[in-house]
């Protein structure tokens, strides 16, 4: 039997005029932990909702554990544990009540035994008698992982599992995911590059509904991306002159204005090639008569690779007839969402 656990084939998804996915194909093999990385609005959640049979693709198809999302959505749902972007936790319920209820929905044969195991695995033993609302965000995320694990699925689909957590809680959840990922196939979405480097075997970078890279984090990093230069100018003196002078330097691709820690203005200068532009930047400041109070070069790193691959791709998705203005609302759209009705629908319901 093939060890392909997830296969997406030319997935397209339109929300009205917004093309959220424009033909996405990828495979995930057994035992891999794959990071789906992309800027806001790239289509990560949309792809995950298709893989979990929450919504149907406009075109293309996908299979999970050998089950097609159209032909066998129940098979798909049995094979996956899903942690949605905003965890649908019933905050008044006790942790144990909630997991009991999930186990019931999932038709688990020996629910108490299974829940005990999952609670141990996710480090929730001391919390089971507490109402969910009393838990920290990190602990709630553990409850979310526990509900995803109750039916012992071979595949986990985790939508931004570490987002909104403080660094300590994030690193605990990361360790937990690595632990539970040892015997499972995992897709997780994130914006966090550091996280991807430590957690994932492979990275899929998605931008504006298209996969722009599919590789290991190490290989992506080795692509280098471009070095960046950072020039700091006192806030009071940073006017268009500085921007224009920097943009006029030969070998500069683009300049972006940002804020330095102390409120001064920091220009990020992206070169067209690999030349060291520091002297040119200094000369431009002298010639343009603006003071340079900081100048540094930052070598290539994964963040730069990511930005080079996704730059200009952070706005709203394009519409079939041009560009959407302002992006479409995320909820309340019922235009072409088909929520497959299912016996265990309540488990997957997003906003109970
Ligand atoms: N229900 C919906 N109705 C209309 N447009 C939607 C809907 N859901 C998503 N979109 C649009 O589809 C595109 C992709 O959204 P998606 O939520 O998949 O992105 P994402 O990569 O998960 O972003 P984020 O990092 O912000 O979670 C965006 O332009 C978004 O506004
Ligand atoms: Mg999302």
C-alpha cells in the first residue's frame, strides 16, 4: 500500500469572487510533520477545511488515508483529528464532560479508558474537573488537541496550534505535537518560521492560493533569500528625501519604511543582487544630506526566503475578474460552502 496519507489534487476554492485556492496540489507521506506556512489570507485554513470535509472544493479533489473527500467523507473524518483555527470549546463544560461528549460523538467503544490515556498524553490530568473557561490559553489548546486525539486518528490537521500562546506555552505545545506526531501524520499551519524549523520535516509555503515552495526548512534556508540592509534615520529627519535617495541607489530593488525600536525610522533596503550596498547607502545619505544613525546588513535567512517568495502576496486574493477590494468577510458566506452533513457533525462544528 502506498504511504501517501494526504493527497490534494488541483484544489480550487472560490468564495464568491475571491479565489482562495487556485489549484493546489501536494502529498503528505506517512509519519511526516508538514508545516503549511503562508501570510494571512493565503488559503491555509481553506485547504485544511477541505481536507477535513468542512467545505467542498470548487474544483479538484483530495484524499485522506485513501478516502476521497467527495466519495467517502465519513472515512476521511474517521482518519483525522482536527484542531480548528478558533477552537470550538464549550467553555462552561468541565474538561472531562467535554471529552466524554466528544467520545460519545465519535462512538468510542471504551470511552473512559481512552479519555484517561488522552488526558495523560496531553498533560491534562489535573485539569479534568475544571471548567474549560478557567483554563489558560495553552491548556485550552491542550484540550483542543485531546479532542482531536480521542478517536486515535492516524492523521492530525492542526490550524495554527501555537498562535496566541506565550513563548513557554508555545514551546510546550510544540513538544507535545512532536511527541504525538511520532506515530502520526501531521499537517499544521503557522506564520511562525522558527516554529516550522524546529517542528516540521517539510514546509509547504502558500501565498495567494498557490503553493510557492515545497521543501525541507533546511533546504529552503539554503536557498538563501536575499540579504537585507537596514538604515536608521532620526524620526524628525526622515522625509521623502531619504526614501527617494535610497530608492535611487543603483542595485536597490525596493525600500520599505518601518519603525526602529526607539521610534526612529528604519528603512529596509532589498538589493537586486548580492552586492554589499552599505557604502552606497552611506554615500546616498551624505549626498542627500540626511543623517544615518544606524546601518546594518542582515544575512539571508528563512524569513527572507519566505518574504521573497510571498512578497506582494499578502493582500486579498485575486478575483476571477481582477482583484477583490478589501478582501472578503471570513464568516457568514454561504455562497458555495457545502458543509457535508454527518453524524459526527457536532464535533466538527466551528461555532457551536
Ligand atoms: N467564508 C468565507 N467567505 C468569503 N471569503 C473567505 C471565506 N473564508 C476565507 N475567505 C477568503 O479566502 C482567502 C483565504 O482565507 P483563509 O482563511 O484560507 O486564509 P489563511 O491562510 O488561513 O489566513 P490566516 O493566516 O489569516 O488564517 C482570504 O482572502 C479570505 O478572506
Ligand atoms: Mg487561517
